C-alpha cells in the first residue's frame, strides 16, 4: 500500500464560522490534532468578517446556515471583493444540509470544498489535502468569481452549456450530478 504524504499544517491560519459552539470546538480540536495552532472562531458571517479584518486566514471553514449572515452570504461578500479578505482564500462549507441543491448552491456561491456534517477527522484532512494538492483555478465573469466549478475535464459539446441554464430540482440534473459526484470520488 502506498504511503500518503503528510503535510505540516502548523503554520496555517484558519477561521471557523459556525453558530453552534460545540461544532466549533470539535473542528478546532480536529485541527489541533493536525498541528494547526492558529485558529479563530466566529458565530456568523458578520462576526467572521470582523475577525477577518485583523486575522489573515489561509482557510475558512463556514457553516451553511446561520443568522444574521449565512455562510453563503459570507462567501459572496468575500468573492465579490466587498471585504479586506483575500478573494482567493479557500472556503470550505461545513453543513448538515447535504442535498444536491445545497451542494450546488455552495459551489455556485464560490465555495472551494464542501464537507458534510457529521464529519470525521479524515474528511477534514482530505478537504485540506485537496486544497493543497489540487488547487482550483479561479474564474471571473459578470455573474461569478470563485473556484472553477468543474472538477474534471468535460467532453466537448457542440452547444455551450452556459447558454442552456438549469433547474436545481430537475430529476435529469440530479441524476447527472450524482453521476458526476460518483466519478469525482473515484
């Protein structure tokens, strides 16, 4: 069996954004086990922006649903350049909302990775490893700024898929997404 490369994560600055204190503590403890020592916490998106004004994050873990500012709104503020935060900062959405619709919405907001709750330490590590080993190119258009939403090379199509649009709820789209997700896991 091939041995996996271990990374020294001790110099990372990480912000955890979650309105549930026990969840923040669990994630902080997992990160400490990986050697991460510089971790700041926030209870919602607005509190995170306040923390990020004085703390240069290398990675942000954010919950999906919080009040008064959600994780999606936080991502949007960062990716639109409305803050002092680096627009290219990797953002991992951590959520119990794991339907395809929520995953796609996080991706379309500019999330770098998605981590389903409850999570294991291995899954946290794999998301950090993905950021290091497979950094995603950023894309900018009139409607979007963030990591390229495509995970693998698509076959060439005769029509531009962006012109077609899509519905989050269509059964064909859900089947296509499930197939894509399965392919990306392999």
